[in-house]
C-alpha cells in the first residue's frame, strides 16, 4: 500500500506541474502547434477538434519514458 500511495502522490505532483505549465502557456499567448493529423471541423454553431497526431506523439513519448524508467529500476 505504501508504494501505491507514493505512486499516486507522484502522479498528483506531475499533474500539478503539467497543469501549471499549461496555464502559463495559455496566458503568455504562445502558439500551440497543431500537428499534421489533428482534425478540426468548424460548423456554423459549433466546432470539433480531435488531436489525433498530438495523441500519437504523446503516446510515443510516454511509452519511451516508461520504458527507460523500467530499465533504470532493474
């Protein structure tokens, strides 16, 4: 249970850091890059944005990070 608690606390700290970074980026007006593969549809009264390319990139980066962390822990 102690390891689970440490993991949850670590995840919470990571989420707080990412959230803070997103707030800072949003307030500074830095352009958030849309990757190829990100779909956007604008209708008359609504718009839909599906970041497929960004999701794939984040997935690859997280997979590599988790792989490296697992190799280091051994």
